[in-house]
C-alpha cells in the first residue's frame, strides 16, 4: 500500500509539469556579435538587428537557426534573441517583421500575429506559441554570443 501511494505521488508530480511544444525545427544557432564595430548599434536601447544566412556578413562557423536570428536590446537593459520564423506558419521564409526600429513588437506578415519582443509571446492574432528563444551570453563588454 505504501508503494502505491509513493507511485501515485510521483505520477502526479510528473504529470503536472508544463511542457511547451516547439513549433520551429531545431537547427544550430551560433553567432559571435562584435559590439565594437560591426554590431555596435546593439549597444543602443531598443535597437534590434537580424541575422540571416546569405544576407548577413557571417563567418563559416556561425549559424542562424531555422528562419534567421533576431537580437533585441530591451528598454530594461538586457538582450533577447529569437528565431525569425513565425511559429504559427513554421516556414523558414515566413519571418516576423519589425515595423520600425525601436518597436517592442513584431508582426508576422502571413498570419498577422503580433509578438512582444521582450517575452516572445503573442499579443494579438491567431498565434498561441512563443517565438523560439535563443541563449545570449556576454563574455566581455564588446562581445555577445547567441546560441541554442
């Protein structure tokens, strides 16, 4: 009987954890951003920049995920990075668009879902999935690393 109750408690704990389904296929992401020269605009609050293989000046060891990488310096003073692909459409070529520099939201041109750029969650529209987030580290004052 004691074993039954232990199993039941473990089952309840495991079944109550929230899992978030990934809509964007997992692809390698690795960017080294130079805040001294090429990416110095990212030192300005609310500035953002996109990195897409073939259109951005990237080295051979850098990878941009599924639809490209979006990096944003939030008004609160921290960086966030997301895949540019809209999670509703889940197509590499359907990328979120930032209407103007400094905006804290982006819109999918296909499904019209509006996303908050600080959290990655949808604000309006049919979207229910969060933008695919990436990890940002800052090993020095002049360098950002974006990875998954």
